[in-house]
């Protein structure tokens, strides 16, 4: 039997969380009801009071609540709940967490869940789960389940979905992970346009005894990779796909934020960096592309993804940004430049082939990098097997030296 945290705003959603707790107990596990409400007193019996949660972060909930400022109260609990839940996890008191919520409850509960490690079961049943959820999930493995109806009482639909949610978190807690040989972990960034390069390098590294985890450079993927590097679990980084910086600079939909390419340098993890797919900015369907880009070069990757070619000016700035991030590395790092193409579609004869733009990128990287940082150039396309093998070998060389 495991203990599962049932975390929620028990002033407004007490009955619903009690139902979840009862369903968990019916399946043979224990439930720890935790109140993170910020308004009226909890409407049901529970195990841990909101004052206890707040005190974990050094906050006085009574004083905060007296302000009658809901925004201030929710912000306080968003700060306190992660501290308290992380403490419960470190003490081994919980093996999973589930919550129900609307706007405030989802903000509080997912903030708490993001404090827990990858692999720890986390399930959020939310009225907001069918929309944009990146700011709730962050770089963690939070399962977002749509509530369909509002979390406002029990009815035919909510009982069904809440029961399924309880069953799901119990199943996640029950799962037995088969033991496998521990191998040093290498993380790699990939896009559809760099698949061949990453795939070949992955095969080479796996034959040498490494486990290679591939992250899709979709913004969320880049942030997840950075988070895993920060965790201390990673022995090497094969950062082949930097496309998220193009979206960050130009305004595409797959930006990873301003802290991409920082974790490895701070953590001291050996890293290979390739400016892969900096020839493209990602947008959604064609009619979502801003009108100011109407005269640019586009490639319709699929009905939902429209790619725009970066121009020489943007490439110069991207080279400066990437070099600036690399200059801050205290870890061993090598930059590899595939001079003939940055992606499948920028190779000669393909839609994004633009020698001037690529040259602007390479020149800016060379110009702004610290002189002591090693740069290796190959007269090859990024997906050539020779370049992929160079990536793998260069990373191995760095790892051997550390």
C-alpha cells in the first residue's frame, strides 16, 4: 500500500477531493488529503491544514488571508505548496500526487508538482487541461486530464472522470519498473530535419555503452532537456538542434525561452553544440504566420507546421546569441559546423538552400566565440553520416578528458 497525496483547495472543492481520496482507498492505497485553499475554511475533514503548508515556506497563512486579496493568497500558496510537497517526497511519505482544479487550484497544484522529480506520478484533473498547458506542466511529466465539466460537485460525468483519474494515479504508483543495467546518460536534441544525424550518432554512442535520450526541439523539449541536465543525471550533451533560438528571436511558436544552452555549462557537463535547424522559424498553419513575413520563403512541413527561412540578418544575430551562451560555459565544449547544410531542406537543391544566410551564421559564431573554444568545421551536410560520426566521436573525446 502506498500513500498518495490528494492536494486541493478544500474550501471550494472539498467534496470532489474527498471523492478522489475515497476512490484511492477503495483501490488499496492510502490518501493524504492536503488543503491548499486560500479562502473560506476547508469544507471537509482532511489530514494537513493550509497553515502547515504555508509554514513550510515561512509564510503566515492567517496574516495573508486577512488581506482578503485572492491574488495575493494564491501567489502565497503557489510559493508554499512546492516546498511542502517536495519535503513530503524527500521524507518518503508520498508515492504520487493528484489534484482537481480550476484556474487557481491548477496553478497551485501544478506548481507543487513541478517541484517533484521526473518519474514521480503526478496527475492534474483540470478545467484548463484542453488548452495551452505549457506554463502548468513546465519541463516535468505532469499528466493533464480534462475535467470536461467544471469541478463543481459530483454528477454522472464528473464521477466517471474522477474515478478514472483515481484509477490512473493508482496505476502509476503500482507500476513496477523492470531493472536494467545503468549506463551513462547522454542527451541529444533533434528535429525532423536532423533525424538522420542524431540517429546515426545515437547508434555510435550506444555501441560504446551509453544510453542516449533524445529530446524534440519544440520549446518544451529543449526546456525538458535543460531540466534533466540540471538534475545531475547526465554525463554528456549532444546538442545538435538549436532551432528554438530562431523562434525565440523571430517570434515562432517553438521557443524554449532565454535560458536554452545554459544548463550544461553551469553543470560542467561535456557538450557538443551544432547550430542545427537555425535555417528555420516554426509557425502553425499558413494563416497563422504574421502578415509582416508575407514576402519571406516558406516550406509547408505538414498542414499544421509552416517553416520560414531565416535571412542573413537573423542568422548573424542567431550566431551572436549562440556564441554568447557558449562563451559562458565552464564545461568542456566543442562547436561543430556542417558547412553544406543545417537541415534536410537547406541542402543544395532544396527550398531553404541559402549560402549567404548560412555563411552569415557561421561567420557570427566564429567572430563572437572566445578564441579558446574549439570549433571544428566539416564540408558536409548536417545529416551526412560522416558528420554524425564526428559529433559522436567529438563528444566521446570530451567525456574521456573529464
